[in-house]
């Protein structure tokens, strides 16, 4: 039997090897479905416009809330300032009341009891200083201190031999600090060196004729040879 006859009797002998079993792939989506899954340009523009409107609305709400916060903070700060000022003024009203009592007692006493009025004024002054210290207001030491332009304001200078030049000689108005900050400089008079004492003229020797003439011997008779006009 020939090879051709064998191939005809067994047709599967020369056939291609079997293809391995594979899972069939999904059929391609129709053209209409792929087009609907991807948004169109108009739909994308509409989505972006919606997001833009949402962000704008959110920013407007944040800006409104921040503006309300600033107004609330400004109002609270103003209220705190008013309350602090009222508290300070109430304390100083007590000083005014005591001064009025001192003046009324002076008038009612027909200006005879001077000592009691003086004691009352001293009491009010001590009360005033204590209230200043309560608010961290302290006086600046000036008299006898070296002049400091940061806390002293020099009005004038005066000669003095008792203190060194540049020392505060007189204090015309007290200066004050609030904590570490300068509230008001002190008005002061600063000492300077006294003028030099004049030299006594009597202590100097009287000038001679030679020194007055510049050291040149001048003949008062008019003769240059110094012989007194005599000739030999």
C-alpha cells in the first residue's frame, strides 16, 4: 500500500496538532455601548461647569464666614478695650472723690485746719501712686542720675560744681514707665561744668619798657648813638 493510500485511509495522521483549550474571549462591545461609556464633550463641559459652580459657592461661604469672624473679633476687641478703660477710670474716680472731700473740708473749716488738709492730700497722693503701681506704672529716677536720652528730656543746662557734668541737676516733671515701655520722659535740667575762674591781673608782673617796646632800646632824647647828643 502506498503512502497516499495510508493518508487517505487515516486522514487525521497528518492533521495539525490540536490547539490548547482556551477560554473564549468576550465578544467586542457594540459600537453604541463604547460610545455611551465615554462622555461626550458637552457632558464633560457640563460636569466641569457644575464643579466650578460648587467650588465658587464653597469659596463664597468661606469668605462670608471669615468676614463674620473678623467682625466678631473686632467687636470683642473693642468691648475689651472699653471694659479695661472703664475699670481704670472707676479706680481714679475714687481719687477724685477724696480730693473733693479735702477741698470741702478746707472750705468748711474756714481755711484754718491746714495740717488736716495737707494730711488728706498726702493720703490721696499715696492712694494715687498705689493705683499706678497696680497698673504697672512706675516713676523714673532722674535727679542725681546720669542723663539718659531714652528716658530723660533735657530742657536746659545749668553750671554746677557739686555734681559731674552730664548729671541730672533738677527734675521739673516726673517720667513714668508702663512695664518696660516708656509712658512719659522726665523733664530735667542737666549739669554742666562751671565757667573757669578769672585770672587775677595783679598776679602778673608789670611789663617793662623793653618788653613793651618789643625788646628794642629806644632813646627818648632822639639820639640813636645813646650819647645824649654830646659830641667828642
